[in-house]
C-alpha cells in the first residue's frame, strides 16, 4: 500500500490560478502567497476565477483530468505560510468582496480513467475546454 497525504479519499488534484490569488490579495490589501492554499498545481495565464467555470476535461502536459468541483476553503487559509500566524481574513473576503455563497478558491480535478499516468512539469501546457492556457 502506498501512503497518501490528502484530505479527501478520492485522491483529487487541486488547482488554482495565480490570477485568483492576486484578485484576493487586492481585496485583502496585502500579498496572498499561493502556498496559503496548498494546491497541487498553480497556473498563470487565465483571469481571476476562470478556473471555477471550467467543465469537462482539462489536459495538463500528457495527463487528462475531469473537473470535479470547486474548492471550498477553510480557516487554515488565514494562516501565513511562513509564520503560521493568522493574518488574513480569507473566508469573509471571498464571500464578501466576491459575493461567493461559500468561500471558494480553486478547482478539484480527477485523473481521467485510461489517461496515461505521467509527470506534470513546470511550463506544461494546460488545455481547458479546448483552449490553451498560458
């Protein structure tokens, strides 16, 4: 058996865009480090929140995933990844400044059955809904 360190049983891959964290940083009035959200993959080249609207398949390098849901965030995102000190009201900013019903940042992906297993590398092309990103 292989150990896995995930907070969901299905083994999702988490993804968010740097554009979303930058929009959050602007609303917070302070920098928002992408590490605060502990996503497996952070992408550039899309607008804030674009990843939340994706449906169907997402291809990253040689891997194909299917979209599985949005990531509702928890209080852990309030902690600075360098110091552990709670220094940002992420949840209320997401629901207040962006009128979200739930504090959401990022998207869950599941590897598509039959998709070749592989390695995702920095700089790999991302295709969502048939459109190349970045």
